[in-house]
């Protein structure tokens, strides 16, 4: 079955530490995205990538970094510069073209302790 | 500045009745609109979409209406079922494929 896998499902991080969230898809989608969900604020775009070795900042990229070395993988690093990292993180992928929606992963809940 | 707005954070409806969820947008360049459904601690799943060249799209119990002049779309669920209790996100797409999401509406279907 094709799909998009995020790991881990729950992650705890100490303040001042960097942490990397994994996102892998086997849907052969070109584009991949990272969103953050906070209560009452919907989904906000962190970074997106439309092709391997290229990515763009979204609306809230500060304190985050990404890489896109393979089509299947789009890991997100939450750095110590991110002031409020506790949130639910969602990865998504899509085909190129405007008439396609996203396929989402099941999310990673990050908690800073 | 949020370009997609869902002004009702919650909606409670009796089982069997109609649920109407509303969404407004400000960017006239949006030309493709989607609704997603989300359960707690899970990723959103695609529900239904509509292109800006249409004003209505139907899929089973779900119908989306688009009013371009008012920059407004709505999702109708008829009849509402207990399994429809979830958070519903409205989303809109511009030329570069990325989606802008609303804040979501939590639907509770009462037995």
C-alpha cells in the first residue's frame, strides 16, 4: 500500500536540543510539505519542496530546517532557535498539478520538557 | 494574515440532520478548494474538492458549494452521522500547489 509515514508518533525534547522528524512517502509524489498544528490556529506551512534538492520557506520557517536529498524523504529539524516548538507536526505530499490535494501522514506530537 | 477563514470554531448537530460548514477566503487567485476531515492525533484525510470553474460538487452525503463573487464556500453533510464528528478544515490552492488552511471547525453529531 502506498502512503506517507511519519516517525516517531510522540517525541520529547529537552530545551536547547535539536530534533529531527522523519517523513517518508512511497506515492511517487514530487511535492512534499511540513505543517504545524496548534489549537485554534489550523495548519501553518513551515517548509515545502516541489523537487529533489530544492525547498522553499513557508509562513513560519524560523527555527526549522529541512533537506530533500531523495524524492521519498523530507525530514524536518526543529532547532533550539524555535521558541515554541511544542506542537503537532504534519507532513504531506502531492502530485504536481493544481487539481490534486495532499496526502497527509499521521503526524508527530513534539513536546519540549 | 490568514487568507482562509473558518469563523465558526464548533458546530453541534443532531444525527440525521444537515451540517453546514462555512469558509471564506480573501485571495482572488485561489482556484481550487478542498475540505479535509481530521480525527484527534491523526493526519487530515481528503473529503471533497471543487475547482473554481464550478459552483457545486457532490460526493455521496457531502456537497461543496462555491460562490466566487462572495469568496465563500460551504460544505453540506446530509444526513449527519456519529462518525462525522471530527475537525473539518477548509483549504485553498494558488498557482504554486501549496495549500492555505483555515483554522478548522469541530463538528459534534449528537445521537
